């Protein structure tokens, strides 16, 4: 299903970043969390890959899987979110 490496949006040294998991260097840095989430999702969508979203503390909060093909869907195939913590 995945034709490209997974994409990860993460927080490091006070900055939100995006990287492909087969590379150590980020392809996008800076700006708001929302901007980095949008850029990470777009790259994952282009590659028909999985987009992993991490929280500031490094825990995975969401995994979004995009399909591949000549006309990949704009919406994810599957989304998994971390369950909400009870008070």
C-alpha cells in the first residue's frame, strides 16, 4: 500500500518539523504546529504513505494512512488516534 517512506511531524528543540523516516534530516522546519501538520500530510498524501503525528513529549498522538495510485484520495484511508486520558 505505501509507495513512499512514512512522514513524521515532530517537535524538537522548540521547533515543529517534518521528516521522512528513511532520512535523518527534516524536509520542513519552523512555523506553527498546524502549518507543519498540513505540510506533513500533503507530502504523505503525495507519496501514498503514512503520516505519524507526535506530541511535544514525543508520544504518537495520531497515525494517518493515505492510499497510493495514479489518483490518490484526498482523504485518509484510515486514522488512528491515541485515546483521551481520563481525569
